[in-house]
C-alpha cells in the first residue's frame, strides 16, 4: 500500500485536510485566541502547552518543542511513515492516490512485512497440530496459558529442525537475503539455517498490528540462551517499542489509562491470562526514553513490575528516572518472596492483591537508595542523603520535590532546613557556568521580533527585503529563518511554514520557527507595522554603529603609521557614515546603509 505519492496529490490532501479536525479526534482542545490549546500527547504535563493553529495548519508544543504539520502529527502519534500518514488522510478526506509508482524504501518495507507475516503464519501453524504442536501446547498449558490467549497474542512455535523455516521460505519464493536481514535466518557456508529452533515464538507487533520482529524462548530451563530476540533491522529497533502494546492499547482506555510494565513475555501472558491485558513488556532491554514517550501516548497511570533481584531493582530505578524526566511518576509493585509476575500468578496471586501492593515510585526509590546506610549513625545519614538527593533533584515540579525533600529529612532524622540547604548547594553546582553572555541579548531580541513579525504578518516581508537587513543578522539561527522565509515568499508570493518545514528541519531551526509563529501578543491594528519599522531602524543603527567602531579603530592605526592616503580615505568614509546615521535618526528606517 505504501508508494510514491505525487506532489500534486499531497497538495490536494493539504488543501482538504483540517489539522484541527484531525488532532481533535485524538486530543481535547480548547479555543485560545486564534489558536487551540490542549495537553501535549508527547510529554507529561499538567498545564496545556500544546497549540494548534487552524490558520497556519501547524501544531507546536511549547513544553517539549515538538511541532509540525498534519502529516507530522499523525506520523508521531501513530508511529507511522509519511506515506502511511498521507494515505490515512487521503482516505479520510476522499483524495484518490495513484498506485502506479512506489519508492524503493516503501517497496522494501512492504516486502519485509510480508516476510514477517509468512514467518508468523509458519510458527502459528506449528502450534496447531502434529507432534510439534503438541509439544508447544503442552508447554504453554504447564505455564498456565490457554489457547485463547495464544491466539490473541499470536503465539507460535519454531520446530527443532535447523532448516524448517528456510525450506518453507524457499517453497514460498521468499528472497532469503531479505529474510536474513530480518534476522529470521542466519547465513552459513552454502546456505542458511533458522535462527529460532525448538522455541516458543512471541511475535512483536507495532501499534498498527504489523509484525516487526520476534522473540523466542527455549522449552527447558537449562538451555542457553533462554531467550532470543530479533536483531535490529529495517523494521525493528531494540528499545523503541513494547511487546503486547498492540493488544494493550485496546484495554488501557477501559482501565482509565492504567498501564502495567513488566520485563518478560510470560510475565505479560500470565497477567493477560488473569484478565489484566493493559500490560506491556520491555522486550528484554532496559526501559528507554523512547519507550516511555510511546506508552505515555496511550496511558496516564503506570505501574512497574520488574524482577525483585538486584538487576530488577536497578532497572526499576532507572525506569523511574526516565519517567521522571518526562514528568511522569509511576508506582512500583514489589512482589513477595523474590517472585516475578509470572511466578506470582502461578502461585495463586490475584490482580486485586497485586494492585494493593503498589507503592509510589519515588518512595520505593528512596528506600532502595538507602539500603545499606546505617541511619542510626552520622556517616550513614550523610551517605543516605548523598545517595537520594541527586535522584530527587530530577523532579521538575517544585511542590512535589519539596514534599519529598521533607520526606527525606524525616527518613534520615535530619533537620529539613539542612536537607534544603544541601539541595540548594547541589542545584547551584549544576547550574554554575550556565549563564549566557548578555553581549547581544538586546540586539538578538530585536532580530527575533523582526523575524516573528515576518512569520505572523507576511505582508511586511517585502519591506524587509527592500531594507536588506537579514544578511547582517548576528544570530545565526535567526538569519537562517529569515533567509528561508524570504526565499519562500519570493518564490511563491506567500509564506507557508508547512511548505517550508523540511528546510527548517534541515537547518535545525524548526522548533525556534514554530515557537515564534505560535507566540501571540494580541497586537492592535497597525501595531505590527510600527514594530517592524522600529526593528528595522534599530538593526540598521546597530549595523552602522558597528561600522563606525571599525572605522575608528582603523583611523587610529593609520594615524599611528602616518599613512596620509589611507587616513584621508578613512576619514571620508567616516563622514559618509555619519551622514547615513544622521539621515536614519531623522527619517527612520528608510535611510540607506
């Protein structure tokens, strides 16, 4: 389905599609001046900073900086390609897309997805009948997983033969080199052999129910490695998704946004078997920021259920830190007697009892970080504070941070004021040297205001072009934005940030541009032009002042060298400069430079 989409078709989609309508299907938006505002789906926030402009057909979040057009939103929100986003919009708004051409990248993606689909069909087939199927079903039954759950999650079985999948692929005419690139088969001298053999197979789906990878577990506990996962490929990237999210997303909303996060495949399946299907697994890697941002799109309240061993505790702490950096605060569910979630349910644990064990994640972390510290001794207290404070200082919300600083003081038996003083010293140490040079702060603000007026009031761009000041901007990013805006206006006769977005992205100024575009000041009629004229005037005065300083220096050097010819030339240039500055002061921004 994914193919090349002609520019004229994309333009028709842009004309018909309404960004406000599309985003409102996913978010609750409220009118805010000329724009609409809501909570950002790409980071945790309590105060809305996500803006949508129907006029510009753009969105921008002032909290995390993400922004773009209607295609960008769908790509990020649905985790899909540009072509998929365009086709989804085309279908919604009745735009016909020709199917006669496809990009090499899209064709390859479709080809690889078909290979994974064939592999899944092969593995599932081998759980349904024959000797292989009985071995797999008996094992799953011993683990307490029934066939209904197996079908819902697409569980399969890889037979023990070295070339079972290779043979199947040959029969189906599959390109074995492509299958190798997916990690399904491994090259050997004169051919290939299967990566997964005699293993229960867990297909890994993206959020659009496409198979992007596989995981496999051996049937016995003494064999190594116990688990195998697909390597990174064109379709699959470790640490970018979750096992079971394609199923969980259907249940998370029913459970008021609650999401359980576990480490293992069978941890997830055991919970699903007990009716807890709002659960995802981390695919054998430590929790990553990309995963946290992904799961936050679907959930609001998170519970970490990691193994109770040292590795599991460290993983929980690291996971908490990553959530905190996204301003989300999950709970942790510590399990009894060293059990993992699978073992907990195997021994008769219930979902209700599991939920009752949840503790706030920050308090869990504080207890873990304090382990081994003798709170009855001075050195133990110092060690505990030193271990916990860096963790607490990652909390951006001041009220929440203050609460936990007070809690820390209570836990170690130290005066709250001492804890706060130590925290303040630590924070100052982090910020030391972070101050920016105020060298051209006032001038940069003038350049920024000029660019902002150009973006929000494109009818004044010809005036800026006439004055020719953008090339002399001191702030490089603002100069880049100004140049791109002017070029787009000159080429098309109007300004479209949607059209300009790829070039802004390429120069690394997209976020700054969108921030300027969405920053409204409610200017009265005629005020924008007056601000524009004032900015042009200040910038030109600044440029002439800089030229005067340079000429003054050169005049002094010529005098020291007694170079009469050069001195006379420089003095003449100075007189011309003084005339230009005088003309500027009398006539405003129309003086020539």
